[in-house]
């Protein structure tokens, strides 16, 4: 995954952190969580500032659809 894969990133974050609210998450925390994802090869900081809002917005949409399965997350 790279920063451009914001949909995949949002899905992975949603599965790992279903109780986290992306709206109140600081950019630094979001970057930290994305970099820690298995298979992420996008570098330490997004090249463009737009990727963080894209990730957050996609994550919010995923949560609103009710696709979060709490039992799938080791971080609950």
C-alpha cells in the first residue's frame, strides 16, 4: 500500500481501530497508524497533504455503512 491507496488504508484502519474516531484524530497519529500497517510502503509522510483528509473521509464513510466488526480487531 501507498498513500494513494486511501480506500485500502481506510478499510485496514477501520478493522484495526474500530473504536477510534478519525474526526478527532491528529494528523500525526493518523500518519503513525498508517505507517504501522502491514504491507504499507508509502514512506514516513504523505507526499501531498490531501491524502490524510481522503483517508479520514473514507474511514468515516466505512464506519457509517456499519462495516466495522469489533471482533476482528486486536486493539479493542
